């Protein structure tokens, strides 16, 4: 696997080593011992979302003590993935990182606890796999508005197109 550290402490882009031959390809999606060496804890919950082009999901997080780390990968299609450091004591508080994840590049983004996370579907459709370090805890759920003017997130929206966003994500209760 190939590891890219970002400017946000703990946020990692992981690209698997892919073995190709005439049959297709094979790669290791997750290996607990190898990922633990990167500081990624055991993953307790796995979720898949399916969305069409222009859907924006986010910016979600869970508060401590139920904060979730997420290992995110597009298993079909392409997404623009953004993570925001929301750890108040962090030197990169309110800074963000953006990366395209696709079923072609097979990159994963490790989003540690203390980050808000969201994505925009760039392809016709996308399936996204989230493997989480903590179980979903509804009372700890939070959301930052996807177009918060104080953050100026660089969404890849064509010609000012307004994304398809849930009511909950459009009007978050902090």
C-alpha cells in the first residue's frame, strides 16, 4: 500500500497495491494489523451508500465520546471527498482537505475522529463504502452546512449547479 499524509494531522490517503493480470485485478481493501500501524483502530461498523450524480452528503460527524473515524472508499463511480478538522485544540482547526476517490483509483481516505466528512458524486452514480471505528450513535450526530460561508469548501459544482442535498444536511442542527 502507498500512504499519503495530508497537512491535517491524522488524515491519510491510502492507495492499495493492485495486482493485475489477464483475469482482472486483486487488492487488499483492509488489513487490521497493517492499518493499526498507521494509527487506524479496529473498524466496528460498515455502511454503503448509493447516490446519483450531483448528490452531496455531509458534512457529518459524531461528537465525543462517540466520535467515529471513517475509512472511506468509492466502490463504484467517482466522488469528491472533503474532510474538515473540527478538533478545537488542533493547529489545523477548521481547515479542510479534498480528494477524488473512485472505483478506478481505489484510494481510501482515513478520516479520524474529530473531523466532519462529506462527499459530492461526480459520476452518473456512486457507491461509497464507509468503515467506522465507532458505532452510529444518533444523539451524538452533528452536521455542518455543506456551503458554510466561513469555510468556503471547494465543491466541484459545474457552473454554480446546486447539489442534491437532504433537508437534514441543508438545515443542520448543531
